[in-house]
């Protein structure tokens, strides 16, 4: 029983709340206007009796909503007959004025006297539709004078007389077109027996690639020829045992012959001493050091005999079957 009473009370309250909300919504506009008038926010509202375009706004509000998909007709670009006649008169006046300036002399001053009226346009040149047109009339409404800076503007009409243009051909939905007929593939021509490639195993085997042609180096155009490395000529070969300290008479004679060859044709002198082979890296390094010391001793003797020190080069090289350990060669680089 209590549950039924509670449900009845809830339904009554919901109905009352709904009625209150409906009344509030129906009088919402009035409440808003009353609040704007009390707060003074409507003092800048335009007067409906004197505000311009009031009737236009009411008519637009009560009318149908415009179709935004409509497209107005394209504007007319071609000139009318009256416009062409006015352009002809303007060009005639400009030509007459230019001829009058030319008649005044090279100074550019216009000729004295009245300007003659423009000649009439011949019928052969004038357009046929211009022949029957009356002369252009002056505008009936005179141009109003310019108003002063502090003068209020002239009163404008309260309503606008412009009308929305009607579209002659409204865009519609394009009709569907029938699909083109399916195409028929053409038959591939069968090759003749003469055009059929050979299918033997030899023909199917891969052919070797052609050998690439080696082009000769391009000839050198202009400039000096390339410098070739110098050629070494042995002028003296000395076999000095490692335990020897000084050169004997035969070795001294060979050095004298090498000095004579240098003086006959000066060039770079290279002294090469051959080192004995070693077991380890340390022993091989010591052998090269001893060979280089012996080459430097021979270079000192050549310098004392008359060869400049800057023309002498010393180096150590490993021994070969043709050059045993302990041999020293004196070479001329040409």
C-alpha cells in the first residue's frame, strides 16, 4: 500500500515539473526581452519603425529557404549597341583632339580656333543595328553635388527593390548511360615456320659473352710527354767482406772509375748495400743496419772524391743469388 502511494506522489510531481518547464519555455523569449530591457541592453536596438530593410528581413524570414545548389546564369560579356555607339563617339573625339594638337606645330600646342564637329560615320562602316537607334539621351536624374564633411548623408530608401533572380534551367540529375558492349579480343597471328626460332640443344645453350674490346690509351694532346722513371746503371760493384775495415786498391780503382763516369755525365748516384739473411726479426734488422752503415761509408768516400753529397743516395736491400751478402753497388740514375 505504501509503495503505491509513493508511486502516485512521484507521478504527480513529474507532471507538475513538466508543466512548469513548458510554461518557462513558452515565455522564454519574453523573459529574455524583459531582462534586456531591465538591464538597459536594448537601448541600442534599432527602431523597427525607422530601421532600414525591416520589411525585407521580415519577408525573407517568412519566405522559403533559398536553394544553395542553384546556379545563376552566367553574366553577359558582349557589349550592347548603345555601348558600342558611345565607344565610337569617344574614339572620334579623341582622334579629333589629336589632329588638332598636331596642327598646332611641333611644340605640341593646340591650334587656335574652334574644333570642328566630328564627321558622320559612313553607313558602310556603322553597324546596321546602330542606324535606327536614336541619339543617346542625357540622364534624367542629375548627379547630386558633393556634400560637406560635417553634413549628414541624404536619407536612403527604407526598403530595397532588388529581387532574387530566377534560374531558367535548374541543374538536375544526369541520366544514366548504357554501358558499352564488351570488346572481343583479336586472335593472335601464328608465326610461320621461317620465323620460328631454332629449338635444338645447341641453340638453347647459353652463348659466351663477347670479349670486351680494349681501347688504346687516348693520345696526350699538348704539354710535355709523361716523365718515365729513371734507369739505374751499375758503374761499380764492390765485394767487401763484413770483417774488412778499409778498401783495397782494386776497390779504390773501381770507385775512381765511378767518379769519372759521374763527372762525364752528372746524375744521381745511388749506393746499394745487400744485407745477409737473418733468423729472426732482430737479427735481420741488425743485418740491414750494418749494410746501411757500409753504404754510407762508401758514400763518404765518393763525396771526398768530388761527388756532391746531395747527389748521393744510400739504401740497404736483402741479398739475392745475383747479389750475395756484403756486395755494394754504385749506380747512376739516368
